C-alpha cells in the first residue's frame, strides 16, 4: 500500500474546507462568518482525519494485500466506509425523534428507510469518496517490483 504522511494530513481537508466555506457564506457579519468557518473547519477536519486514520487506512491496507490499489478502488472503499459515521449520526437522530425528544415512535429500520434522501447521508458518502480518492492521488506512486532485482530473498 502507498502511505504518505503528506496524503494523510491533506486528504481529509478537502471536504471540511468546502463545507465550512459554504456554511460560512450565509452568515450576516464578517466576524461571525470567519468564526463559523474556523469552527466548522476544525470540527470537520477532526472528524474527517479520525475517519481517515481509523477507518480508511486500515481498510486500504487490507485491500492492498489482495489487489493493486487504484483511485477508484480507494473511492469505493471510502464510499462504503462512510456509511459507518452516517449510521452513528442517524442513530442519534432516531433516538431523539420521539415526542419531546423522548423514545422514538418508529423502529430504527423504518427511520432509515424513510430517511434515505437525507442531506447528512449524501454528505457522508461524498466525503468518503472524495477523501478516498484524494488520499490515493496525494500518496506517492509505489515502485513496481518487476522481479529483475535480487533483494536478497
């Protein structure tokens, strides 16, 4: 697997940067907009970095044992792994969806089926794809072992 500290630091930054910029544009004052941008960027980068280091990299390491990694494969892994944070967020939303933030009225399965077009779901999936592809594009190209060099094996 190709690993790079440079890629690990910068790949999780793209999605929080765009989201923080979009949300801070709608704020009335410049000072509040800058504050919103910084807070959203720091919080989003923390979540994105933790997801990249804790979910994406181990999954890519395991996948690299079976196949040669490409940007589209990394994006697909990011897409599939993005479901995990979404399910955690959805569970929190469901658990407080009852009357007066009490116990929910519907089962969690029904909540998920009715909530498939949620902005948070599509944001998580897009962030997973973008981060997965960005990591592979920012990581240096691994050298191909053509078997011509004796490495003392």
